[in-house]
C-alpha cells in the first residue's frame, strides 16, 4: 500500500465531447485502490456565455441548450465515477459544478489544496481548457499533480524515473513523490547533461543517501542530452526502461508578468510516454 496517500482528487473538465474518455479517471481510481485512499471526483463542465448584447437574443437559446447538454454529460461522469468507486470498495465524493472558465480554474486549484495529490488528463494543446487546469493546480495548489497521458488507465509504480538537476524544484518533487519511491521496485535518479550548467547544483550522488534513509534504493545516472533536448532525453529513457512514471519539478517563469511553464515541462506535457508526477 502507498503510505501517506489518503485523499486523491481526480479532475475532469467536460466540454461537450461525449465520446472523449478520461484516462485520469480510470488511473486515479486504480491509484486509490492501491493506496486505499478516499477519492474526490470533480467533473466540472465549462459554462458558455454570450458576451455581446446585440447577438444575445439570437444566441442565448443555443448557449443555454449547450450548457444543459454539457452539464448532463458531467453529471453522468460523476455518477459513473461514484458507481465505479463503490464497486472497488472506495469511499468517493463527487461534484459536477458548471462554471465559467476563470471560476472553473480557481475551483480546481482550491479543491486540490485539501487533497494529497491531484490526477488530471494530459493536454497537448497549450491554450486548451485542460492545460489551464493543469497550470492552475501546479502554480496555485501547493500540492503535487499526476498528469496521465491518453490510454494509461491502470496505475503502475514499479519503475520510476526521477528527473534530477539539483534544483529546489527537483528536491520538492523528489520529497513529494516519496510514497511512490518507497513502494517502487526500481528508482533511477537521472541527470541530463549538456543542456545547462549543473556545476553549482546538488549532484545526484549526494541526494542518494537521503533517499536511502527513507528506504529508497536508487541508481544514479547521467545521460547526455539528445540534440540538447532534455524532454526528449527523458522521454527516450522512459521508453527504453519501460518506466511507469516520471517524477520532475515543474518550472514556472514570469514572461510579460504572466506565469508560464518552462520548456521541458511544456514539452513533456505535450507528449509524455508515461504519467508525469509534477511539483512546483
């Protein structure tokens, strides 16, 4: 059983595609069974509004009908989640709020603060609603996040790759992931060299004794960056080793006074071969 994982938030945003299947929901329930954790499923639907008065009379009926449709889809997901959790013997709370985009983002981030971790679907498109939820949880919840790529519906944690660059972000992710690292059969601490200067950071060999004190046996590796691309190096290594998860610190930069994710984080969110355990 995974220690100290007692509450898991699974977030789903319903935007109207009834055929779209959430891998995060199945993965999160599978993880909760391994951890014997309480589950909260928030299946939020995006509320559409009519912004301009002169088209309101024509459009408001169409918008109201679409809002009712996506609200019904979200409630269906919430009900199915409750039944699936009950069938697995899990305690489950469900919510299906319908919120405009800013409120939806705030709602997920606030709810994540009262859970040990959040599980969300991966979203390759940077401007999509789901990416906004991912970024809000990373930046504003103070909790770790697992981002699940499409098709990964069963939790596995035997082989874990930790992306290590000696930074504070990496140290935060490492400690947040300790319940998973202790339960894993193989943990690799991977430093990617050649992309940035790591001379003044804490090397992997120095963090390994800290992990050993927590009962984690770790292999320390240094890999040259593939064409200077840290994300591609990590993706390639995860595939070759058949890893179950990548643990990494999520970098956030201020650009024109907007908070944006760093290049490696963005690249892995766009295309990840395995679930990403992220902390910021």
